[in-house]
C-alpha cells in the first residue's frame, strides 16, 4: 500500500476550517534522528459520526461517555486492518453497564451501542473507575477478515481507571505490543453535540518498520519518551475542534519529528437490514411469533442504530 506522506508542520493547512478534519484517523510515525525509533501511532477525531451514533439513543451521560470513548478506540484499531473485514470490541459485565459493543467495518464504518442498568448508572459517583462502572467483566476484541483469514479474538479483564487503561492492559496481555492509549469523549454543554477522540502509540518489534536500527538502550528511551508525551495530552486537546490533529501531533512530538500518513475517513454505518432481522424472526417457532406479534405485526429494532423494522405475520 503506497501512502502519501506529509511532513509536519507544513501540512497543517491553515485554510482548513476548525473541525474540518473530523471523522478521520491519522496514522503517524515518530521519526527520531535515524527514522528508527520504531514508534508508530494513530490519532482520531470523531465529530458528527460520534454525535449521530450517540444521539440515536437516549443514554445517560455516563453511558454515552463510555460509548464515545469505545468508538474512538474502535476507529483507532479498526483502521489498522490490512484487509477488508471487521473489528469488534465487546465488553460484557454485571455492573451499571452490562453490555458495550462497537464495531468497525472497512473501509471506515463505525457503530456502537450499550445496555445498562439505569438505577446503577445514576448511583455511580463522580470519577467512577472502569471496575466501578462495569463490575466484573471482560473486554473482547474480535477481528474478522473474511473466510480466507483466521478469525482472531483476544480477551482481557475490565480493569483500571478508564477505557484507555483497559486498552493498554489488552495490548500488554494479548498482543505483547507495548502500547499507550488516550481516549476522550464529551458533550458540548451549549450545543449538546458529542465529540470523541484518541491517540495511540505503539512500540514496534525491532525491525518491523524497516530502516537502520537504533541501539537497544536508545530504542527503549525513545519509547519511554513517546509514552510520557502521550501521557501529557489533555482531554480537551483530544477533542478541541479548533486544534487540528496535525497541530496536536506536532505539539506532542515535534522534538523527535512526526510524519503523518494519509487519513482514513470514518462514517456512521450500520449493516442491519430487513433480510437479516427477518431471518432472526424466522428462527422462532410459530407459537413464539404469535406471542411476539401485536395487531399482526412484529417490530424489531436494530440495537446499533435504533432503526425499527416492521414485519407482518
Ligand atoms: Zn442498524
């Protein structure tokens, strides 16, 4: 795959309107002197895409916040798929949020939904941790790239302060790729619109990225530096429509140098259809169907997009 390369800061187009680069994932690489730091990353901003997905449901703010963050994470990870396919992140738990599902379908379709216990959600304190929000549970990531590729699934316990922590644990245990992740989501109090964003950096195995190699000690230091700099990013910076991602990446990594690759565009997408939901109904017995029907009709709602399909029975 040949990707157009843009070297910062010249590329941060002043002509771009604020928020013009929303709904994009930007792959980047931290260059270092020898182009051999082996640190690559991805940054994402979701504006209207996050808002449309979240506003299809009437979630309590706490729940919408987690769904917004998982959307940013799903965009970061899904956009790494090398072949056409899908990536699904699913959290199952017994706490205030009982189910969280988000998926990415190439070339950039995102969708997500959550199920929750309303009373438990409203009882959550300020700054509740992942463990407090979800209780005991697991986060699973599934990659499906079609019949020719083996389906892959990794699972990690839902632990830590927030979803960023949980994602880092996941990479540590399932992928053995040292990774650092920062995610954010928030609702504009004036407009009521949601935004989500995130940045992930990963330390590649030596030699994965081509080029001359650095001595081991320098590689380690370079990775530590990349991680610490990511840790310094503020939630507001991850979300601010007036701060272009290119500018933010430059702000974080200008000392080593950062190279940004062609962005991947994100859209809200759902793959529900009359046929699929009809097939679900067809699996029920005629007795069950009669019980489900009201005035000779069965209504099925897509949990992702909340679209209602009506079937006559
Ligand atoms: Zn749908």
